[in-house]
C-alpha cells in the first residue's frame, strides 16, 4: 500500500533537513538535491491526480443531488438516496483523513463484524465492560476497527447487527474462545 501524502511529505522534510547540514562536496550533493526535487514533483503529481479524481466524484454527486431535488420521489426512495449520500461523503472524508492523518488508520481485525459484536456482548454480559450505553462501544468500534472485508464499519450496521444473534456466529465464537483457551494453557505450560 502506498504511504499517505502526509507520510511522504514528512519523509521529504526529513531528507531536506539532512541536506541542510550537508557540506557541498562535488556531484553527490547535486544528485541528492535533484532527487529531492524529483520526489517533490512526483508527490505533487499524485496529490493533483487524487484531488482531480475527488473533485470529479464530488461534482457527480452534486449533479445527482440537484436532479433528485427536482424530482418527485417517494419518502422511501429519498431515504435510500439520503443514506447513500451520507455513505459516499463518509467514505470520501475517511479517504481524506487517511491522507492527512495516517495515524488515524483503523486496526484490522481478522474476524467478522458479527463475531466482534458477539465478543462485545459477551464482555458486557460477564461484566468485563461496564453496562454503559452501547453507543459508546459502537462509536469506538467504527472509529478504531475495520475487518479484512470491510474498510469502514457503519454505526447503523453494527447497531442493527448487535441484537441479531445466530447459531452460526455463536458456534464460530465458541471455536474462537476454545482456541484462546488452548493458547492460555500453552502460555501457562511455558511459565
């Protein structure tokens, strides 16, 4: 995965700072300043391309929104469009955030959202977590986690899935917990 613009920029500044304290000694220093220049040009080109794509997508969404405003849609259709618009903007804002603040990237978990929610439910039921409003846990999950299949976990989606237990998810979480118990036994054995 390509590093974010912010990370690339920090590397450029770091390399520039190194050049500032360097002695001018023949061709090597000129080669390095030319290389720095080329890296800056490359980064600017990537930023321009990324920005152009984002502008084109935003213009398309704006045009679509103007068409919807002029049409007579049912309440259900408008709600679907509204939800789609919110999802689009959330996705674009997250892309922007990843470029500007790469530290805000989410932790990837190798389990499904259903399994994660089942573990959350278990943690609450055995009082590992306090009985605070679920909203706080849901917001934390959406801000800090993602799955291998899902870059962005939706608050609404997990709010709905939390109460939908099924036997398959329960069996999978049981298997996961058995594996955890085996690991704990192994750790204990190695003490």
